[in-house]
C-alpha cells in the first residue's frame, strides 16, 4: 500500500513538472513570437544601409562593353557615411586626375577588388593612399584601380582596359580570397541573362555542396524557425550552431567549396596567367599580394588556398607576397579589420599592410625602378 502511495506521489510530481514545463515553454514561446515579430518589423523598417548600397551600385557603376560586366562610372560622386565614394574620369578611386603621359614620374598601379577600393573607408585611408603616404615620394604616382566586387577574371580584364594605358612601372594585384567568386551587388545589377546564369551555377554549387555553411547559418535558422511548432527551440538551435560552428569538425564555407572545385581553380589559373602576361608584356613588374581572411590565426582553415594561389601566381610570372606568416606572430586579426568584417581592413590595418608590402619589396629591390 505504501509503495502504491509513493508511486502515485512520484507520478503526480512528474505530471506537475511536465505540466509546468509545458506552460513555461508555452509562455516563453508567446514572448519569443512577439519579440520575433517586433524584431522583423524593425529589420524591415530600419535598413537605410541597404538603400545606400543600392544607390551606390546605381550611381558610381555602369554596364561595361565586352567581357566586363560592369565598370566604374567616370567622374561619379556619391556621399556615404564614411565620406566621398566615386571615381575620377579614368576609373580610379581618387579625386585627382592623372595624365596618360607623365615624363619624369614613376607609377605604381594597385588593382583588385574592394580591398583596394577600400570598402567602408574614406578614400584617403585606402590601401593605395597608405602606400603613397608610406613611400613619401612626390615623383611617384600610386594609382587606385580597385573596383568593388571584381573577381580575378574581371581584374585581368580591367587591367587591359583601364590600367594598361598608364604604363605603370609596377602593378600590384591585391588578391582577396573571395576573388574566386562572384559576390557583388553591381554584378547582379548589370549582368545579362547569360552571366546571371553563371552566377546561379556558382550559387547552386554552394547550396548543393552544403546548404548549411558559415554564410547561411542565420538564413537556415530563420527558415527552420518559420516551420517549427516551438520557434524558441529552433532559435536556440540556431544560436548553438552560431556559437559552435566555427570550431566544429563539420565547418564548411564558400571559400572551401570554391577552392575545392576544379573548374573554379582552372578559371583562377587562366585569369592569373592572362593578367601576369599582360603586365610583363607592357614592361612592368608584376606583384601579387595574398590577403588573408582576418579570422582566428590559431584555427586558420584556408592555408591551402594561399598555397594554391601562390603556386599559380608564380607560374604566371608574379612575385608573391603573403603577410600571414608574419602577422601570426605580431598582430591579432581584430586589430587589422573593420569590426565584424573578416575581409576589409580598418585604417590602421591598411597602413600596416602598406608597410608590409613596401618592406617586402625593398628586400628584393623591387622598388628600385619606381623610387
């Protein structure tokens, strides 16, 4: 009899616990749903940065002829929160104009994507400006031919179209690890149907390889929340993924997918060969800097990309610079980057990068011809 009473008490306690848990979970779910709706409304109504980006894509870029999808709009100008954004008449991010012929002057052209254009920074804090200041040579022009969103193939085409007429003594290609991919807003705005199909094939490769990857955790989580009965539990799962994914054995991202694709690697090789041969045919020195992802040096997953790009660039005739081995000993990634951004440098990062570039070049007397 006592055993039956004890069992009933245990079952009653368990039942009370379950009912309480369900009620608490239900209350938490209601609060979370209200919060989620409010957050969604604020997200939809408070994104002026999106409109600024759309306006920038519309105002300072234009459709290009030939194989280029888009290019800088000459003499375009737009005020952004960080200051002036735009291009001079020759497609440089510079308020100054430079004549094609400049007897008695030397020229260093810097070409690449948003790392050269220097996204989110005043143009005087760009990498080419930092190089110009660190050089301190009034007889040397440092030309900023960076275009946000260009991949390495578009960089090669832009060199032939815009940089070549200036006959630079030295051309520095700043290679960003996303240069294997089409990622830019201007591309989407100006691409024709064939090029949009190419972009879609790239995006399909990412999705087919790994729907859940570093770039999609939040999006996948929101999709799961929408379908879930208990949305708060789905949100908890998303937060757990965000906290643990970076160090998980299942970690995957678009860099790892792109550089693991033979077709992608072949496109990089072809573009680097074309670019290197063009620079050398014009009588200039060809240098390439591999810019690392500004993330966790101790858990750096992308070294094989550096190695592959170095090998292909050297085969194309480039002298290659890579600051990662040096910076691992001297700087933390967060000291160099814009907050929350693993690609772009803050002002001090650009000056540190400029000093690294010039120091490495001087060791092999690469600057002898242009100083």
